[in-house]
C-alpha cells in the first residue's frame, strides 16, 4: 500500500499522530566516480576551492535538516544526530556514508538519502571545472533501525 495516497489516490501527508515515539536510525550511501587525478587533488588538499570533503560534509548535514523542504510529503523532523563520512574508494571514487538518528514517530531514511545525495552533488559542484565526467552512483539505503517495520539491512551494494 502506498501510504502517501489517500483513498481517492490523491497525494497525502501520512498522519503519524498515533504512532509511538521510538528510536530511529538510517544509513545511506552515495558514490562519486571521477578521474584518478581529480581524486588525488581532493585527497592531497590541492583543490583551489579548499577542503572538498569538509564542504561536502557540511552540505550533507544541512541537506538532512532541510529534507522536508525538498521532498514534498516528508515530515519535518527533529534530528538528534547527522554524520556524513567521506573517503577515497579505490583510485577513482569517493564513497559517502550518511547516518541520521532521532527519537520520533517517523523514520529518517529520506534524511540520510538526502544527506548522501547532496554531499555527492557538492563534490560534483566543487570539482566540475576539472572533471565534468564525474558520475554520481549507488545512492541507496544501507540500513534502517527502529519503527514498526523494524530492522532493514541492504544486501552488499
């Protein structure tokens, strides 16, 4: 059943009034594939715009906090933790892992996915002058904890 549609098939924000407040956590990832030279420039700190990972981390955190403004039917949430980790993945990619937590009545999957996606877009924005062929890929939910549906763990991405 699609929860964002009412009985007539119209878009509808899910009513979570009667749901219990529980601990919820979600982990999402994204990957940015690029030229090896681009990754080397990021890792060595040689980017003229500054610390790419630091800027992307802040962008991801801000994006998680603004998810309800970006995704029309998402509830505004009082996040208690947002962590965005970035690391070199092989010779030609950056892996981004975003983790969001809260105690609330609805999950944080969209916040984690938004954080990972915007961090990836920020890397693209900062590096597009030297590498327009970057590819953002493998944006997915890795894990979800809490709520009525319980624990979800993705197969190895």
